[in-house]
C-alpha cells in the first residue's frame, strides 16, 4: 500500500460522506446538534484540497495531513476525534505498509481516540464502529487473509457496529443528556466511521 | 502572570465570560476568548484557540477553560506538559476563580487548583 492508496482512501471517504451528508445530519438531528454531515463534509473537502495541493510522498504524510486538516477545519467534536485517529496512525505506521502494519497502526489510532474522547465500547460513539473494525483487522492478520478481504471484513464489522448503536443509551457527548431518549437512534459518529471503513474496502477492491 | 483562554462554542459566550473575568479579577489580567468557529458559527476553531493562547502567554503557563464537547477535545490536543493545561471546571465559575488567582501572580499549578475549587462551590 503506497501513498496513492491512502490518498484514494480519503477521496473515497469524502465522496461517501458527501453522498450521505443529509443522512448523517438527520441522524445527528435526532440526538445531536444536526451538524455532523455538514461538518465532516466540509472537513473532508478540505482534506482533498490539502492532499491535492501538495501530494504527500508517504502513507504517513497522507495520514498526518488528513488528521491535521480535520482537526483544523471540522469545527465539531468529530474533527479532533478523527484527527487524533489519523495523526496517531501517521506516527505508528511503518513503511512499507502491510495489512499487519496497517492493523497495528489502526489499533493505536483507536486507542488514541478512546483516550481523547474517554469513550469505551458501548457508549454509543464512533468507538462502537472503529473498535470492531480494529478487531476484524487483527483477526484478518491472524488468519492470514489478503488485504482486500481484511478491509472488507473491517468494513462489515464497522457497519454492524454502527447499527448496534441503535439500541444503546448514549454515555458521551450531547446525546448523553437525552438519557433513555437516545435509545432507538443510530449514532451519527459510528455511522460516519462505517463510511470511512467502507471507503477503505472500496479503494483496494 | 499565568494566562487564561476561555474556549466556548459561541464567540459571544467566550467574549462575555472573558470580559466578566477581567472585570472581577482586574483589567490587566491576561484572559483571552476563543469562541466559535473561524467563520463566526457555533463550534470550535484550533486557529482561534492558538491565537488566543499566544496573546496571553507571558511565559508562566496558560490554563485553557473549555465549555464542553469539541471545545474540550480541541483544548486537550493543545496541552503541553507543565505549560499549557486544560482545567476541568465549570466554565464561568472556573474562569473567574482562575482569573482572580492569576491576577494574584501565583504559579500555574495554583491557578489550576483555584479553578478546580470552583467545581465544589455551592450557591445555596
């Protein structure tokens, strides 16, 4: 996996988030402040511009640029949260990038996310999509499957994790103020996290 | 003097809280506001926080006081060990307590402690 694959990942994520912008915002309107779709769409548009402006040479540079841009340009909580995942991945990732190396860096990214947001599995956050994706990647490495299949399994785990947030009661963020009324809605952060993983599977397919 | 940056989702909220803190602690207290997004909307801007941080940094450390959500997350990304710290305190009460302590010229750890005492203030 070279820098081009990582650029393609963020381009595809930007496309999917733009396509689903209104769905993400509707999910956020139910339990949040109705800005997740527009915020992330704006942030990823800026990421595409930053990557096109000065094309990075290594996967780590792509991740570092994407992370810093999301932190700077999103304006909502998803900016620093996604930004931390990608910045940590940039620090952890070793060249050349293998599935095992990606899985290890991704796990570090999820740990950084959990630390910053102080969120754990079951809190109805993006962790509920990304932690299962991380576990799926680790299992793919253990089972010796190819990159493509590994990313497909991670995307499926993230999608299932996002859907699994529907019956959860939120314990983090604005939705947590709603108490039991947060039950019955998919978490918008988990939904967008599933799009990031779907984008990854799409670019290696 | 220790500097303070009040980080809020709204530019108005941050600016008025900073004005109130300076009004109570003294006009010369280094308290800066970083509210809202760079384009004037509700949210958080790293650029505004960093600019505010520079404006109050006199070399004795800076306390960041966020309101909630993305303000807290973004402020935590800017922490520097022993130099820039985030106070986990009520926004208004914490800002005033920290500003009064900063104006007294005490070190960073004492300003942080004064802010944290605001968490247990009872109004009745």
